[in-house]
C-alpha cells in the first residue's frame, strides 16, 4: 500500500515540477494552509547583508525574487525548466543569476557562496 502511495506522490511531484508547474504556488498554499511563504521567508533571519547566496530548487522564484528585491546577492538553480521559465519571466531578473542544474553537479567553482538555501528539497 505504501509503495503504491509513494508512486502516486512521486508521479504527482514530477508533474507539479514539470508540465503543471503553473499550479505549484496554489498547491504550496493549500498544503501549508497559507503559511508556506511566511515559513520560507524566515530564512532572512539567518542571512547577513553581504552574503552571496545560492538557492537550490528555486521553484517559481518567490524566495529568489524576495531576496533579490531585498538586495541580496542571490543566484538560483533548479532542474525544472518550467520552474526556471516561471522565475525568469520577470524582466528585472538577470538571466546569468539562474541556471538549470542538479545540486550534485553545480555549475560554480567551490566556495562561490556564503550560504546555500533549499526551502523544499523534495528531490535533494
């Protein structure tokens, strides 16, 4: 029973991070009863003004954009091209700050960042 349920959840997450990515924010809101972004934005309590930050698994870019607008030096990666398309749809985003990548094979030199953030690392 649990194996079957696990396969259903795995399939749902693959769809949610792929072709159904436009519904990600709604699902996150429903699952957390509206608290998802309040939880995620609490990360700011652990950041310092000059930190260079890598967000792993940026999803739809809510935290990435919040940190960018708060003038942190933030870069983001995600494996999902759909998530990156949603995040990069804002004209204010420098596309050089986003990359499609797996956290096991980061496209950056060692010690490039002060902090690494992964707010919902389901596959990480």
